C-alpha cells in the first residue's frame, strides 16, 4: 500500500536533487541539469578520482575511463579482467589499481600502461601515495612499498586482515587497523609500531607528528602518544577528549582540528587544542534519516582551505570552517560515493551507467604547484646525506665496494626497509665524492632504483658539475629510472643541455631516453618540454645515436 508519506519522499528525491545556500539562508534550486554527462558503458565501482584536470572512473567491466573536467572523453584502458574497486591517482595523474587476481597496474595520465606487478592478493583498499611518490600498497594481510616506477622497497606481512584502510599520517607513513583490533603505524621505511586499544576502533586519524586519535563506536575517543617525530611509544595514553553525541562514520583532520561525520547525519568539529567540540551541524545524511531512507554506511570527507565536505552515495554537503552549511545535494541512483573536485564540481557515477557532474561552488582550491597537484606536506630527507662518509667515516676502497654490493643486493631483492635512510646517505656521498669512477656510477644507478623524487635535485647537481661523460650519463639514466619530475627541474636541465649544443653522442642519447621515460610517466604538461627536447635531438644536424634514440622515443609517445 502506497501511503501519502511514501509519495512525498519519492517526490522529494525526484524533484529536489540539488540545493544551494543564498546569502541569508539555505534555499532555492541551484540547477536541475548537470553541468555535463557522459555515458560510461558500465557501473562505477568506487568514487571517481579527480586530479590533474581530469576525472577517472573504474567500471565493473574492467575498464578505467578518463574525462576532462569539461566533459570530453580522454581515454579508456581495459584491464582485460575484473578489477578491485580502488583507484588512486598521484599528483602527476598516474592511476594505480589492481585486478582481482592480484596484479597491480600503473597507467599514466593519458591511459598508457606503465608497469604491472604481481601481488599476493588484490587490493583491499586504495594505494596510498607517500611524500616522494612512493606507494603504500595494501592487500588483505600485507603492505607493500613500491617506488613510483614499480621497484619494490619493502613488504610487511600482517597478523590479521586489514579492517580500517591505510591512510597517510603526519610523518609520511601509514596508519590502519586490523580485524583483531590492533592499530598499526608503519613509517616510510617499513618500521612497525602497534597498539591494542581498549575497544574496537572505528576511525583513525593522525593529528600531528606525535599522536594518533582513535574513535570508537560508542562516541568515545582515545589519543595514542609518542616520544618523537616518527617512532611512537608502545603504550596508550588516555587524554581527556569529549564524547561524540553519536557513533562516528568518518573523520578528517587539518592542522589540529578534526571534522567528524556521525551515523545520525550530524557533523562536528573537534579542536584538539581546546579539547572540545567547536560546533555541530546537520549534513544531507540527516535529511535522509529524517525521511526514513536507509542510512549511510560509507562516507568520504574533505577538509581544506575552502571548508569541510561530506560525501556519501546519497548526496553531499558543504560547510564553512565555522560550521555554517553552505549547501547540500541529494543524489538519485548513484552507484558509488561521488567525488568533489578542487574546481567546485561534484562528480557522480549513476546506476544508469552515466557520469553526472554538477557545478556547486565557484570557489577553486588554490594549488601550491604550478605543474601538477598540491605539493607534498613534508619530505623524508632523502635529498641530502645525513652522514658524511668522506670526513666522518672514511672507508677503504674494499670497504666501499663491499657496502655498495650489500646495498645493491638489498635494493634488487626489494628489501631496503629500515636501511633506506643510511644506505641513501651513503650513496649520495659516494655519487658526489672523490671515489673511483665505477663506484660513483654504481651509487648513482642505485639511487635511481631507490626512486625517491627527493634525490632529483642532487642528481641534477651531479650532472651539471661532472666533467666525466659517464657520470653525466649515469645521472640522466637515474632520473629517467625514477620516472617523476613534478617540479620540471630535470626537464629544464635537459633542455638547457641540448640547446647549448652538447656534442657528446652518448650523453645526448641518455637525455633522449630519460626524456622519453619522463614523458611517458608524467605526460602533459611535462611532455610539452620533453617533445621539444626530442624534436631538437631528432633533427638531421644531431649526432646519429642521439637522433635514432630521439626518433624511437617520439614514436613511443604517439
């Protein structure tokens, strides 16, 4: 029997999809029509990933599709098999996902496959991108750490399946929970700390460099303390925190504040400095619950310079930092949680196999990087040596060779782990020090395999200062092996070299090869400079080896 109330609820969802706030109060229809829509050819598996002026969606048929922010179809990639519902994009626009058979795949921002690796199982959560583009890759009982170019740095086996998905902490590592209620923190180099909280954790947050906040189902919270910047002590520290008025669904932190969405549809802002809730307001989820629609179970949140945003499969809400609700939207037939871009556009994949976009805000989030996405929040200190092996710890030639062999074995076996800071420091010293030529070349090559983008300025400096062509070649090859150049520093160095008419055929050949690698990985806008370099090197007045390599690279980019 259809009641008047059921008819009212149906009309509410059919006729009122999107609301906005005027200057005085929330009222009025913003738009009934999407900004644009595109047929997908399948059901969206997870929220779209919006980055690098484009949106990427994963579909149930095993396809990944990309659209420009203006709605133009850009490319389609077929995984040739079912894929897990987790896609992560780096600041360069590279997408990382896995097939359900455990194959991890990386594709660049123009839809070309870069590499693939076999995991023990498929992803059970999103890949997390570290500060230097390293990848924290979670499967059910394992965390892998890869470089952006696919070299394994370390892997850690877990004693139980992951229950709370990993997220980046304030030290550049990851925090997560297992279904045995243990909380794990793994730093960038694979060092593990764990706690057993008093109750089953629901949400985890890294608040500053010294603490993790745990939220429980009964609304209580617990703060885990630390003794230093990176390594947490093995104990729980109960510090007075307010009790939430309902069970938490999701939370996100910024500076020393935490925004929390609760299962009754309310959103609160917690000040860790003042140890109190600053405000509580209603989200779109409250509207859904009030109309007796099935409550949300999956919520995503954003907390940035513009405000606080709550996203769920049935809609989205935007708040000011002070708790004023700017707008809310109720979505029909969405297949997954929508995404909210830095351009103020909401991206929602429908069950009707159509991607809808709605322009909600005119405010655009400013980005601190002119080439790609936002700059990392910190560094791992891999760009300079922490130990001076030349002056403080002088090594004989035999000792140096033995240490290089040890590092090479660890790097090639994917077992860098906690040795990475010390080993990298040693390699930086050797690469630029007064060591035999072959030792320096070996050290530079290993830096390329370790793959931290933080070492690129160091490698550029080696290239610029070196008189030996083979050192220049090694530095160029290492940069190409790292694969990412988000500041465009290496590409500008290469352009300067070819414009200055460097006449060493081997050096120019290496530049052509590394330029092609950077273009394939990072794509536009970096490739604009790269294509210019390759066109110069492919001209008839260039040396033969460099010209042939440049032509091969150009062909590979088409």
